[in-house]
């Protein structure tokens, strides 16, 4: 009887050991899969056409209530790599600054341009975004032979062929680099405007429609840097228009 109990204990222990071994084998398999496959998939593509001089293009500030829209065009060497480079929205602010310095030091060429909120109101934000990209491309000293554009559409620039890439800033290094430059240059611009109109909180929200920004608009109305065509407060007059009426 004692031998039978002993045999059952051994079988039970062996069964537990097998379960533990299976569990660790499963975890090890997941770890290996991450480092071999997922990590590799997360690497940005260095180019679309190896034999062409490519410029990646992206914009920043398209959905903001205030301020200009910025765009950047970046030409990178084919062997360019930085382990932290990604879509600017996925990168911490302090890392963006580090990446901007690295990009500007190692890019073959880059340019950043902007289109004002007044022109956004005149031609609409979509056309303004494309115009900002066109201006950045035109500013490049090395003429690109191919353009990689973040998004699903683009107005052709001269005779340079292009490829639109949805979420391209998470796929191609040159587009990711352009997103970093456009974002950091625009953030700096909005932080400077903050000191002129501090009640909107632009130092933090950069002109996006956050609760802080909306409260500022409710309390102080719109200022000259707001995009009037966005109908931010359709039932509220511009505070400066009110002041002008009172003066007249």
C-alpha cells in the first residue's frame, strides 16, 4: 500500500515538473519570437527605392485650433539608423529633441517650412498642409528624385514622382525624421506665442483643442492666431472684433 502511494506521489511530482517545463518553454518561445520577429518588424525601412534620392515629408499641427501648420522634408543616407526614431507622436518630448539634433547632424539635407493660420483660413487646412510640404521640398538644396509622403493623398510637386504611405511615419525612416523636425520646430514656435497669449496654455497644448485651451477661449475669446475657419466657437464673436466695435 505504501509503495502504491509512493508511486502516485512520484507521478504527481513528475506531472507538476512537466507542467512547469511546458510553461517556461512557452514563455521562452514568446521571448524568442519577440526579439527575432517583432523587434525586426518594428525597424523602420531605410528607403523605398535604393537607387533614387528620396525625401520623406510630413506635417505637424494640422488639427490644431491655433497657429501655423509646419512641414518638413528630409533626405537621409541609405544607412541612416537611430534606435529611437519613430513617429513623433510615439516619442517622448525630450527624445524628440535628441532625435532632432541627430537628424540635423546626419541627414544629407533637410528643410522645414510653415503656412500661417491666416492662409489656412483662406485656402483650407488640407491645401495649407500640402503647400507647407511643397515649400519644404523647394527649400532642399539637393533636389529629390522621389518623395515619400505621410498620409493617403498629396498634390504632386512639379514632376517629382511620389508615394503616399498611410502611417508612413511609423514605416519609413525619412518620414519619421520629417515628423520629428516638423513637430519640434512647431512646438518651439507655439511656446514662443504662449508668452504673447498665456491664457490659452499653448506652452503645454501647442494649440491643440485641449480642455485648458477651450477654457481659455471661453474666457478670453479668439486671438489673431486662431484658425477662424475651424468654427471653434460658432456662437461667440472674436474678442478682438468686439474690442474694435467698442472702439469705433
